[in-house]
C-alpha cells in the first residue's frame, strides 16, 4: 500500500486533503495531537511494555489549518505560502516562525527551506535553514504547518526588518523562484516586513 511517515517529534503538522488510514505509534505513549475528524478502528500491541499502535480512519482536511492571507505567495514548484505566523522577534532570543503551506503537486526534487532576517542596509542579521517535511512524501492537496526557530543575535538593534522566506533544491542549493498570478518569475524569496524589539 502507498504510505508515508511523519515524525511526531518534529515541529511539522501534516493535513492530507483526502481521507486515509493513519497509524499512530509512539511507544512512550505520547500520541500526536490532531485536529482532523478520525475514528479509531483498532489498537495493536506490538510489545508488552509499550503503548499500542492505534489505527484510525481519518477524514481529509477540507479547510486550511490556518488563516489564509489575502494574496498567498506561490513558488514555481506549486507550493503556496497561505500565511506565516511569527513570534515577536527579540534581540538575543529565539523566535518561532510557522509557515502554513499548500502543496498542489508531488515534488520531483528534494527541497529545503530558509528564513533570513535582513536589515534596511541590506545586511543579513540571522538565518535558519530546515529540510521541513520531506518533499518525497508530498501529495497534491496536502497542507503543512512547517515550524522553524530563528536565533535573533543580541546585537541586532530594535527596528524594522525584512524576513525573507524561500525554498531551494537539495543538494544543489538552487533557489526556487516565486511566481505571480500569470506564472512569471518574481523573486528568490517571499519578503515579510517584521519588527525587532528589545
């Protein structure tokens, strides 16, 4: 049977568009949280000292698991950024960036993600890269919440910045370009105005 894996220990949430069978197996008993409607079909004990595997029938995600921006950004590989939720950026602290993504077709390559904090003078002040949910598992219609943690250096002054969010192929490290509504290439990243506070 076609199948794919999701590591519940990673900061990624997957919302398939179609109904499916889901097997939750967390030997330590820490079952993943889910927002989709699901019905427990069975439980299977694999080892006497561990929590059983739970088998569910899960409804597909009918609506995005996030608020959708008025004009979602789109890359040429048919991935859309529906919205981005960013924790307050404070100098010397970590901030979480949550990308709400929609996948419109399976990926032919491996993609990684980058988020870079740039100041008004054009200097990169912070960066985080992450492989995200492996693109070899992408299916058309999937919605994914991809979380990334950005370390904001202590010497970054308070003020206005730009957070540039992009994808690149791996291991070639070629940028994936954003496109406009007509499919014309625009940029190597989505730019989000942000503010750093002390």
